[in-house]
C-alpha cells in the first residue's frame, strides 16, 4: 500500500472519505501516523488535524461516545484532550463511524529507563506525577449524571478467572508467586466506598502526551466512562517510576484499599495485554512486561523496591502458544 497502512485501510481511503463527507479538508495532505495502539489507525491531516479510523467494531462504538462526552468534559480538565471536529459515517467500503480531531502536540513518555525510541524521557517525574494526579482528580469530580459505564466498569473480582488464566499462560515469563500475591491482595481489599465516577480507564504511555517536560494532553478516551476510581491508579505503574508513585497517590488521595485495587487493575490489564500481544504488538508487550515487573518487585504497598525492573527493550521470545484472553484487557 506504500503509505504505512494496514490491510483495508490507507491514505487513499482517508482521502475518499474526506472528499465525500468533509470536502473542505479533502485537499489537505494525509500521512499515516505510527502507533502501537490497537483501537484506531491514525492519519495526520494537514498541520493541525488527525483522522482516526477504528480497527474493530468495539472501537467504532467509542467514536460516538467520544463525540458526545469529550466536548463536555474538556473545559473541566487541566490538560488538553482530543475534542472532535467531525464525525464521519460508513462509506467508501469502510464499515464504521470515524472521526476527525484536532492534532495535539507532544510525544508519548518513555517507559522506565526505556529504549531510545520508546518515548520522551520525563525530566521531573514528581511533577509529572502531580500533573497526572490533577487530571485524574478533575475527571473524577466531573458530574457523572447520564455518564455511560466505562469499558472497565466491572468489579475487580469479576476479572479473577481471566487474570489467573492469563497468569497460567504466561508461566515462564512472569513470576507466578509474586504476581499471585499482588492479585490476591487486590481481591482482599474492600471495594469502592462511593458511587462510580468518571475514569479514563486506560492511562498508558500511548495515551498520554508530554511537551516541554510537562503533561500536555491525555488522548484516546475509548475506555471512558463511569467506574471504580481505582482503575485510573494503574497509571502509577504504567507511567511512573517507583520514586514518583507516592506523589501521585497523595494527589489522588488514594487510601490503602484503593491503592491495592489499583495494583490489581494494573496487574490484570498488563497480564492480559502481554498474553494477547506478545507476538503481534512488541511495543505493547514490552510495556506490559515492564508493568508486571514493577508490580511484582515493589513490595505490597507499591512504594519501596526490592528489585528494579529493567528498561523496556525488545521483547523476549513468546513463552508458550498465544491464547486469546477470556475477557478483553
């Protein structure tokens, strides 16, 4: 296809869709944007817009949700979010709704010590942690009236079978004793004391932008909705080094129960991602492996460390045959 596209999707399709539905943008240059994400193919449109084409029916269902809720949430959040500019409909052989958003400047943060191409190093992790906490807190405090359930709205115990199944499938590349200890502690923790709140539910490196050393934007709200506030605590292990986690924890006022559930959410999501993507998406698999290493080496409270997990590098060979997870990650 010659434009970095995946089968069935490409710049030529984007141009046809634009010509048919948004002719005012049809003459702007279109270029594929490389991403490790699994939900959308992205195309830079001119200098300041991006076209997002869902890769699956589940992601397509999120398009309308984002168009409804992001314009309402954006004024209440301390950093930029991708407010939609146009909602496209199925056409030109493309089966799903699609969208045009404002292009947000910045780069994904590096994970751990990271490989040179894994993202931008954050020079002040404590400041970054505080800014993440400010975002999470502002989102939580937004009026939940009429909000949809999050993609990750289920109680944590509902993920028990799928999480243990993923752990069993990953024997040989994950410490089963340490991982089981994290998971069991999360399941013993009391559930949320209050009603569901707004959560992003996918605060991973690919969904956060930094610019000038500061948190500049949070993107990809496909998992957005109401749920346990502990879900967004997974950012502590997906985005932060050990030394900055207490800053984040204080910023979001997480008690011991919420912190334990947050560790459980991070572990469950990472185990399912590693099992699902360790052959098909090396970048996501490397991030998941890093997160699991952090969780299984940072002690029960998630603060002190007995063993530092290594940098995100090329993944190890797959450990056993890949099996699809029982539930989505």
